[in-house]
C-alpha cells in the first residue's frame, strides 16, 4: 500500500498531509455524458422541459458541486477554487448531453476530484430535471481528461 497515499503504514485511511508540498497552479478537466431518448433531448434543446432551463440549472449545480467536493469525498482537502467552467453540449448522435468541466486552483493538491464532481453533479441534475419523461437515461463516461500542476506533472487521457 506504499503507493496509495490515503493509507498509513498500518493500512488505515487518513487525510494526506500536503503542508510540505509547494503551492502551484493546478487545473483539471473531466468529461461525461447523459444518454437519453431523442424526444427527451428535443425537450431540453427546445426549452419545453417542465422544470425549466435544464442546461442552465445543471451548469449551476456542477459549479456548486465543485465547491462542496470536500464535503462529499471523505479524504479530499477543502480547496480555494479559482475557476470552474462547465460546458453542456447537446449531441443528437448520442443522443444526449455531453458535459465537460474545467477547474482551477493555486494550491498544494490537485483539483481532479473537483472536476469529476462537477461533471457528476451536472449529470445528476440533468437526470433529475427530465426523469419524469425518461427514467431510462444513462449517465456514462465520467473520467479525467487532463490534469496539470503539482509534483506528478501533466496527465492526459490516452497520452
């Protein structure tokens, strides 16, 4: 378990001590999607969903989720988030909504979990807002695309 930093020498979970790490600029990008029936996508893009602006509300939910990551994931550090942006893009070929989140900070630990939480929260909000017409929606493909900064440097999915 030496490579798993969230475990101590006895195998017990603990919050990693980042106090000795340098403060660096950090960014993470995550993605995911919500697959749905074409009719559901048409309601979202046509603005006829009964609960209102699905994409706008989901974008705000993703931002709010980002800021609450340390409340949701037990061993995450609370971080001073300096930027969160979410893109929610309708895709008729899916059919569904593609979600991308970019999160930035200057700190001693990265924002990968915050970017993944942003995508997850936005996807769950899309589901919640139109579940009355399409309970068979599928949230899928949530993954880290890129992270920069810190001791481990840059990571790119598929690189």
